[in-house]
C-alpha cells in the first residue's frame, strides 16, 4: 500500500514534532535534576555553616547569609569562629576589628556584617591563591603574607602558631561530626 505524498509529509512532521517534544522534555528534566542537585549541595553547605555558627552560640541570619555569599562558606564560617568567635564588635589588641578581624586600612565600616565578611573572605582567598596552601594562607591571614614569605612557612610567632592550630583543630573536630565536601578543608 502506497501512502500519498501529503500523508507521508504529515507523518514526517508529526514524527519531528514528537521528537522535538521528547527532546525538549528530556532537556528540561535534566536541567531540573541538575538544579535540584545544586540546591541539595547548597543546603548541605548551609547546614554545615549553621553548625559551625552554633558552636559559637550564633544564630544571626545576616551573618549566615553573608557567609553563604563567599567563595567557601564552611571555611569562612570556621575562620570567623577562630578570628572573633562571632562577636560583631570584637576588637583585638592590635586594632583588628569585626567578625573577620580586619585592619582599619581594609575596611572603614567594620560593623557592616556583609562588607566585613566579604572583604575578609576576599583577603583570605588572595592568600590561598598566593601561597597555594591553606595552612600558609591561614597563617598569612593572621601574621601577614610578608611574615609567611620571610619564614618560608608558618611564622614562629606564638600567636600565629596557636591560631593555625586552633583552625586545624576546629576543622578536624567539625570534620569528625559532619564530613566536609570540599577537598580544600582536608588540606588544612
């Protein structure tokens, strides 16, 4: 039985239409699955940040949201715990201020939670990029990059050695209770 030319053309169009619908639907399902996976991963990170904050009796949503806007929220949550124990008004004997304990030349409005965390986070990321090693970057955040370069490692300052040790212990203790998903934290 020979199909008429017009009928064959209609069948071909229906076939292509169905293939387009199936292809489009498959694409949308894959895209939604990817978005759901990203949302689950972000929620895991958010839960870890919340857990770190609770270790320091902090439940400030503004701080949490600002941490989540950084390059590595879990690392920054730990750094804030080590730096200021989540005290917004913290001022060190050296004059460093706020959650991330920034020097006055880095940020004037140090009580602005979001700016303080963003500037501190950016500075830490610069140290990581510069030294290529998280332990040295953490030491540089505390003692300055010049000291780390001069000593070609963690400077022998009592405060800096204690600071790096506290960051390591906190990350290891936290790792025991809630494993990290980033390799970066395992290198600390």
